[in-house]
């Protein structure tokens, strides 16, 4: 019987063992559970996005998606209330031990799905060390870039705000939606006023298409 994708947390341990014994690809989504995203987006923005990417991957591929890693290396946000940050060494140690726990259970194929920017370098280092596949959201979904009116930005901007409008519109503080002028004050860059749920849906779809392509190129039996 062909297996479908599933969240690890929804399995029993014998079911997890069966998946691992069958050489399942394990996807580990990484996104801050609590990190500043301007005055208009919730602290959970990255974790919300990571969860959505994990869900969409299990809908497309027979992967096992692990719980979202909600802590990471985010040095630019330490001064903003509620933002949680690990040093690069601590973050790498967390990932190293998580991967080691999977390999101890027989997992040989692991993909790290990353929603951050400052996390890219430490994740790449861990991927090189462990053989995991690193997928950085920022580098995915270029086919949808034509929809983005204000290309500058990169944090709590048109792209990110569009994604949250698509996933959890009630969490966006519309009264605070304004162009970001000073990152040190706003914890945002770019112009989120141009965001829309339509753009967010298309950005997510394009990113998932690219992630699926990368996973299948790495492990063709996922088709």
C-alpha cells in the first residue's frame, strides 16, 4: 500500500517505526515561535508559515513531517519584546541532537525546511555535517515574484504579510499596516501595505512547488 504524508506527532511509536523502517524522508520545519515581525504581524509568523509548509508537503509527498522547531538563531531581534533567540552554537546543537535522535531510530533521509534568513548559515553547516537536505524558503517560489510590487524588504514585508493574510488573516493588525521606515524601531522592512491573501496563496504554492521539486530530485522514489 502506498503511504501518504503524515505529521510525526499524529503517529503512535510503532507506526513511526514502520515509517522509518520503510526509509521515510523526515522533514523538519524550522520557524520562530516568537519573533518580532513589525507592529502588524504576530510573533508566531515564522512558526505559522513553517507549519503551513509542513502541511502542504505531506499533502503532496509521502514524507513524515516532524514538529516545528520554534527556536533558532535570530540576533537581529533580541531587543524586541517577546523575541526569543539562541546563539548559533546552541541552535546548531539543537538541530544536531534532533537529527541524531532520528538517525538512532533508523532514519537516513532528512530535509530541513527553513523559514528564516539568519538561520540559513548555521543550517547549511549542519546539513553539510549530517547529510541533511537544506531547503530555504527565501530561495524558493521565484515564479510568483512577479506578483510582488515592492521587491525591497525581506521581513514583515509584502511577501510575509501576504502569507499571513492567506493563513491567518485575523492575526494581522490592519491598523498598524504601514510602510516600514526604520527596522530598529519597527522590526520590519519593505511595504506591507501592498500585501494580499491572493498573493500569499500564490507565494506559498510556488514555494511548495519548488520544495517538492527539490525533494524529488534528491530522492526520486518520492514521486
